[in-house]
């Protein structure tokens, strides 16, 4: 049984909306739990439209998780580095990192299960070896843990902000400053569950940016993450008025073409080897579609 105490910022919201804001539950799932009488408010069953009050105690029982049957698939995989403990791979744009509803095959996990095989078990069968993620339409470097000791070390480096992650992005607009820092908390969008947003009470998020090249109406920037919030770069760049070009969620409809997703690339990845203590750093060039777009922008002046 899971217990949630309604926070002040959700006071007088509908029960389904309040829980969607405060938990990972969808409003649809909340409604289903209420209909099946598997959710109570202060010990009493109620309706989704019930207006919650600060301090209300909501208790519910989630249905058992249906395990996905994850299989190794012979999918082309660019392994940048590999030893007995860690691997670094270059994820192509358009590939989902791990299986989920609607994406049970063709993911990076399916590929690394075939190409790397020995993987840490910390994240279970759905995300074996996956220490961190990048979005489906973001290309670039990811670290993979091949055993639990390595996984714990790499995860700690991410948490301690000691690992290095540098991204390249083409963004809308032209910058007045050559560099800067965006420090703004990120949480679920109050109206659209598919999105994240800068919101009061969100998790701390820090992104550093540096202008690399200016074009007419667009800018190539390098971005360094201190934190790893969902969609962090995309949310922060949109927040300061420079959304990532091609971003289907946070960017404008009129953007660079051809558009196969955001022009965002995880270019550099650095960390301390969890066993040897050696400092490792890797870098990969932007994908062909990204490079072609840069060439086009340069030709346009």
C-alpha cells in the first residue's frame, strides 16, 4: 500500500490532477484505481473530481507490474570503449534507450544485450547496465556498467557531479552573451504530463552554456550539465527563449528542416574508471544530419 500526503500547492485541486502533479501516476490510472476501489482519501473511497485539501492522506494499491520479455537483438551498435567493467556507446538519434510500453524491441538495451552481454543487474531486466539516459531523438555518448560495483561507482559520480557531460545543440535565436548559467528548478509541467517545466518546488537543475558559432536566427552552443533532470537541456533552453531546433515538445513548429528530432548531441563523456581509478574521456562527432545542417547554416551566413 502506497501513502501520499497532499502538499499545500495541490490544495483544492481534483484528486486525479493533484496526484498527477505529486506522483508519477497518470490521471487515467488514478481514475481506474478509484473505480476499482483501490484508492482512499482519509480512509474513505471517493471520486476523481473530489477536491483535495492540504494534509489529506491518499492511500492506494498499484496493480502488479507486468514484466516485459526483453530479448537480445543483433542491432548495429557503435561501441567507443569497452573493458571488463564499463563500456561507452554512441547512441544514434531516434533510438529509445530502454524498453517500455510501445517500445519492447529495437532499443539500446536490446542492442547492448547482444553486443555487450555482461551487464549490471541494479536496474533489473528492463534497464540492465543503464546508468543514465538520453532522449530518443538525442544522439551521442552513454556509459554502460558491466557489473554492479561499476554501476554503483558511475551512478555516484553522476550524483556527485564529478562526471563530465558536454552536449552540442543548434538552438533558435541569437545570444547577447557568449556564456552563461541557467539555474532553475525542473518538475512536471502543470498542464501537460508529457512535458517538464521550470516550476516552483521542482528539483534543482543547473545548465552551463557557451556560444560556439552564430548564424542568422540560430546559434550553435555547447552545454554542460551539473544535474541530470528529465529533458533538462530542452527545458532550460526553452525557458531562456532559445529552444533546441527540431524539438517536437518544446520548440516552435517552424524550425530547421529536415527535422528528425532535436539537434542535440551528447558529444563528450568523462568519468573515473570505477576499478582502476583512471580518468577517462571520450568524444564523438555530431551525426551526419547535424553536420549537414551546420554546413547549410554557414552557407546562409
